[in-house]
């Protein structure tokens, strides 16, 4: 069973002539999935369409999408994701809406906040937190909904590179079965993904194991190589500055 | 130009002292370490509870949310207001290859385009010092190199906060690390990136440094 299957999927935003996704055929396994590609390649749109968030934007979807579990997407503009004035109120609110009982809410609040390293921030005003702290609160809030599939759009935009592996490990430990990260900063994620998807102009150009880097553009591949290989390739191709 | 902070305490900052007389300075640190607070003190937006700040009179700033810098109908009008001359504003846009954005509303720009415009607005009026908070967040690789070219070419003193280590290595002359509101490292950039102390603080090695170490020489950027 796959986490997400997309067959012949097309999507265009409302009022746009061109397709933002074109003929997407994708079978994503469970595990740690990295979706990469340059700005405008369709990474964000892919997550929006797969998670169902694209409905918010209107537009037109064609093709077949099936999900192996419940998804949640933490968008790039994660501030729109946080509704309450403090992290504690935010997480409690989300879990109350799921109908969890107070004991369960308390236990889960504790587990999630400790795993994401935000236990010291729980009673601070959201507005007083730094962007990186708010982004972690948004991820915690997504986790509070107990998703099977967690999608993170550019988590490295604000979460510092020292913390990203802790955050991603925490997510897996909290019972999420598929973590799908859209990023173009790959170096600090080297070694993390079990599956890699590369996009260009709204199409899937590569889907498979991250080790099999042939066929990827060099700018992407070099970030996933071992330092020795990266050095050899960078020197041979004149990439050094 | 001289910027001098002496034993500054406010919010998360706990006795920060810093002197900058020129160049490009990168402020590094984990989420919540005080990077943005420090920039707010430098620009005078935040007064210290304790300590002294001497900053130049003309400080330009580009903040994390670039859209907060905008208030005009078009990109060209934004630039014209700051540069004082429409022709020059149009030239600047052309020179960064974004002349086609001139008549767009700044609020419809992509994050990368908005970031670039916000930095241009912070610099075009001739400030003595420019501060930039997270210059590369939300940027794709192409936009990122545009911003690094912009910052490198300014010739003005720049203090920027980032957790993009590759970017810091590429453009900064000096690296200052904040940890829980204190300065824990202050070194010339190459010494910081090619020494041990930065990594003892838990920072990961940038790709360029790994490549440089493998080749046995200094590499500041890898772009294929």
C-alpha cells in the first residue's frame, strides 16, 4: 500500500491558462519523502493538490488521487495556520476539536511539545515568538491532529538547520507514517529521505530512491552526494567559488 | 560608519556587546537566540533596558516579512520614492533583470521578488548601514544568487541575520554567533567556517566547506 497515488493528475489555478501540474503519475511509499525542484517547479502545488488544500484556491483538478491515510499540510505561510494567541491554547484547541478527553489532551500536549522543543514556549504570546519558533508551533499544531501523512512545505525556510533533524525525527516518532517535505535546500537533509521526487515545470522528472542520483540536475544531485564525490564533481565541472 | 553596542540587555538579549566599523557581518544562531531582537536594537526600533547603543543616523532595514516594506501601487513607484528619480529606479530594476515587474503591484510579487525589492528599498537611499533579517528565506536558488550579488555589490556596511550557513559563507566577512541572547563566537568568516568552534556549537558544515576540506583548499560557494 502506498501513502499517496496520483494517476494522470492535472491542476490549474483559477484564472490561469497553463497547468501548474501536468500529467502527474506518482506512487509514493510510506516513509520519508523529499520533493525537490526549483522555485515554480510545482512542489507547493503538488502538496496542495495531494492534501486537498488546493480546493481553497478553486481551480481545476483532473485525474485520480488516492490517499492511504489522513493528510495534513503545513504551508509556507504557516502563520495563517496558527489560530490561537499562545502555543498551549493552539494545541489544546486543535485536540478539543478532535473530541479528545482532557487527560489525553494533556499527555499529547506534553509529548508533542517536548519532541519539538517548544515546551518552554507554550505560554508565550505567538506574536512574541521568532519566525522559526512559530514554524515549529505550526508543525506541532499539525501533529496534534494525529495525521498519517504530514506534509511540510519548505520547513527549512525558518527552522534552523541544527534543529531540522530533531524536528523530522520527532515527527516520525509521534506516529506519522509518511513525512513529505518540499525543499530545495537539500544539503542539511542529506541522508534523511527514503524516497526522492524531482519536479520541473509542473511535471515529475524523477521518482525513486535518493541514492540513484543519475538523471537529476547537478545542482540538486551534488547536495545529496558524499563530500568526496561532491568535491570531485564540483571541481571537474568548475562549480567552485 | 561606526556601530557600537555595549552590554545591551533587552528581551532575550543578555549583555550583548558588538562593534562594527564596516564590511558584511552575518549574525548566526538558533531559533529564538535573539538575532531579530539584535537587529531591532541596531535599527533603534527597540530600546535596550540596560546598556548603550551608538548607531549611525541613516540605517536601512529589510525585515523577515518583505511585504511589510511596501505601500505603493507599483514596484516602480516604491523604488522611485526611495531613489528620488523614476529613470534611475527603472534602471535599477533592469540591472537586476526584473524590469518586467515595474508596473506590478508589489503585493503580488513572489517571496523571492518581494525580498529583492525590500532589500533594494532598504539600500537605494544611501544609508550608512543596512540590516537584513533572513535575506534568503523563501528564495529559490536563482533568487538567492541574485540577493547575494546584490549584497556583495552594495559597498555599504551590512549586518544580516540568517541560519543559511552557505549564504553566510558566500557573502559575509565576519560571523557573530548568538546563543540564548549572548555572543558566543565572533570571528572572521573563513576562520569561523574553516575552524572547529562553529561546529562545536552544533552548526552543520555547509556543502562548500565539506567540498573545500575534501579538496584541501578554501571554497566559499558551490554552484553548478
